[in-house]
């Protein structure tokens, strides 16, 4: 006799957990045996031989991102046999009233089938603070167990001549931006056939891979479909999310359909050949063979928002409407993040992926401990306001460079200098324009190159190396150029391209020597790891070496000593200004590119180009801040020397104007 489970509604929330539990047990007792006879003496419809043969023929090959070390990088989770988590004493079934309301420990498939849709399976661990708990849980339950996929041949009423072959994968944990217990993914092949026997004589017409709330399609025979033995599609599940892709790459998601964030399927990989468990096409028979398919609750712990455990395959539209789903929901492509050869700042792809991942962690904290999240946010705002109030922002007088200025005055004076002399600073930016252009061209060459066009990869790499060399030169010389331009403006001298070029070339050699010293010493210390704190301390002390070369005409060694002497005693001030002056152009560029991608869906190469132009536009602004810092420390150093010698500030009167600014020597 074929059995169809009767749907049982959940009891309403009960104010007393014990009473709620008793009520749930009573409801389970009523619902568990509540199987309504449909046809007396009818035997369950098992998969026929044609369905089994079809499912075995096209069984997918799964290539997971390699996971060489426990709790390390890569993808630790494999598609599992569902029975491994059922009847397991580490798994509980919870009711809908609160997270401690345990209905059943080690629920069986039959108990799961009888549970209301508001119930949750709960695995050992906490999704938003997963650590290694779920990987260790999988290791305990899946010892010597083969990975499994659940195959199903299904048609749809109203869609004659179409047949779907589905493969479902179950994972114990989704370790993506929306971390949650339990994860169901699938792929689907579509045939122009009425049944499995007819499909065996035909090739599929198309195939779709599930990706978050959507799916990507391809016509059978497309180049993007990788096949083993000529018929078995290769699936690349993304590390963490298990969204399925046709290739190994970094993929961008900007919507719920695509999954907001970055899916990584890039290798190396380990290959799985899952065991195929064929689910009967008849719905009643499917539940009879796999009772857990009657469960409409959640396959994971109860959490708010996107961190909630998902529901199972039988609740998805593709379970009963597979052809309509393929026609309405599948898209023709996804956004692959290209090889990024960005010069000057963090590339847009890296920034976007890390920003979304970091934001999801903050969001997860807010869902688990709202009070702590609010307190942390309030503390950050208070810290920012306190820091802003501890400095002076006005007056922001941009000229008379050699005067004492507070932290805020340095920032505001730099902004006014840039705005008041925009043409001069845009001229500097124009000379930097080849850098992002070369990066853009090299990225295009590398990403458009095929295996038959490896010459383009070589040209792209050479172009990138040239752009990288220009980048190093620019970062070293821009502070020199900005110092010369600002000094000429301050002295009310004319600023011409020729004069600035000549002044810069006279300082090119000591700048090159100082740059090599800084890079070599800093690189050795950072490479040693233990020397990183020393490298940070030393690099801040050498922060003003370019300004010392440009404004005082010193050679490399003397400029390094001069910078160290000026920063001494003002390390934190110099360090925070240095951090801001460097981070502002370095992060504003990729942030701009990421926002343009989200808002307008522009191409990644174009986003990187725009981000690089933003970087070169702001690079002189950061250099201007360090010019003001140099002069501030120079004036303070002169006052300190006068005070320590007992002469008093009045002895500097010939060198100070009425505002206390240091007068330029004649």
C-alpha cells in the first residue's frame, strides 16, 4: 500500500517549554503513523531499470578545492549520505519555540518525516562561530563512507516531451558569508524525451548548475562543459558555499541569485566519484524509500536571517517544476573575476571579496549578540569622535608651509592646497596615467589569451612588468615632485613642467638610493617575520626621507638620518598621518571600483582601471600631507633646539613671521 504522509501543523508557541515539549511529543505520536492509504495493495514504485541506467550514465564527477591540512584552507566538506546524520546521538531535532526545546535526540528518517515544517535539525556546533566543529563532526560520522549524490528522473505536468535528470548533494555545513548548518545543492540535465527509456537514446539538450538562489545553464556540447568518459559532467563546487560551477576560477556574486560575495573554485583539486542513490520518480514511492524526503523543516540549527538552516530538496520549486525552473530561473553565464594586474593599490576583486566576507562576519555577530555588536559600533563611533576632537582642524592655511600644525590641520591644509592648485596636481596625475593604462592593457591581454594564444600572455606579463617598474618609480618620485611644486607655490614662484622636471632629475639619484635602502631593509625584516615590528618602527622613522631630499637637498644617507631625527619623539603622530596618507589612495580606488560593480555591473577590468585612476589622483594628496608633516616637525625641531640651548624662542625672531611660521632663508 502506497503511503503519503499527512501534513501536520506545528503547535503554537507555548509559554512553558516543558508544556511545549509534551505537546510536541503528543503531536509527533499522532503524526508519525498518520499515513493515509491511497491504493490498497499497491506496491511502491521503485526506480525502473531505465531510470537507474540513465542516472548511472550521467553521474557527475565532483572536484573540490583541495584541503591538504585539517582545519586549514580548501574545502573540507563532501557530499554525504543523509543517513549518516540520522539516528546519530550528536544530532537533535528541535521545536520552533526556542533553541533549547529538544524534541528528539538522534532523530530517525521516519521521525523526521513526521516533524512539522517549523522544526530544525541541529548539528554539533554553532554556525556563526563554526571553527573546526563541523569538519570534525563530518570526520567522525563519515569514516570510510563514500560521497553520495541522490539522482532523480522527473517530468512536469504541462511540459510534455521534456524530462529532467537531477543530482542532489547534501553537505553538513555551508562555510560561506551566510554560514549555516546543512546545505543542499544540485545539478540538472534536461532531455527532449517523455521517459527515461527514451532519454537513453538521446543526448541531453542542456544542463544547469545550482548557484545559491539561482543557476547557470549551458547547452549540451558547449565548450564550458567538461566531461569525463564523454558523458559525465564535471562539477566544481565553490569552496565554502558549494555553489556549482563549470570551471575553476574566482566568481563574483552581486545578487541573491548569484550569492553576494566571491565563490572560489580555483585549484588544486581533489576528485570525487560519488555513489549514485536513485530516488523513485513517483513522489509517494520516493518518500517510502527515503522517508526524510517528507520532512519540510530545516536541515540546520535555527538562526535569524541568512544564517538559518535551509529546507530540503522537496520544498524547492525544481522538485516539482523542474522544467519551468530551468526556463524561468537559469541564466546563461556568471561573472568570472579575471586575472587582476592592478598597479598601485589593492585590486578591486580582492577588496570586494574581503569586504563582503568581513561585513558578513560583523552581521553574524549582530545576529548572535546584538548588544555586543551595538556596543562595539558605539565604541568605534566614540573613538572616532574622541580622536577628531583631540586635534585642531582650523585654521587650515595651506601656505607658509613651515609652521606648526595639528593632525587635523595637516589634513585640511592638504585638501585646500590640492583644491586651490588643482591644475598643478592634475598635471602630476596626468604623468602617472600610463601606469593604470599599462595595467589595464596587460590584464586584457592575459585574460583574453587562450592556450593557442600564449604569446598574448607573454606580452601581457611584459606589459605588467613595465607598468610595475613605472609604478615603483612613480611612488618614489611623486613625493619629490609634490614637495617641489608646493615649495614653489609657497615661495610664490612660477610652476612649470620644465622647471619641476629639472628639479626632480637633480634629486633622482639620492631618491633611488634611499628607495633601495628602504625596500631592502624593510623586505629583509618583514621576510624574517619576527622583524616585522622593527620594520614598522623603522619605516615610520624613514617616512620623510623624500621630503628631506627634495626640500633640504640632502643625499640618501643624510636624508635617512634627518627623517629619523625629525620623527623622534613624534612617532605616533608621524605613523598615524603616514597610515592615513597611504591608505586613503590605496583603498579609495578599489572601493570605488567595487561600488561601481555592485551598482552598475561594470566589467572587472574597467573597474580596476577606474580604481587605478582614483589611486593616481589621490596619490599626490597623500604626498602633500607628508610635506606638511615634514614642515611641522622641522619647526618643532627648531623650537626645541632653541629651548634646549637656553636661547629662548625670541632668538628665532628673525626666522619667524607674525604667525609663528618659519621664514624661508634668503
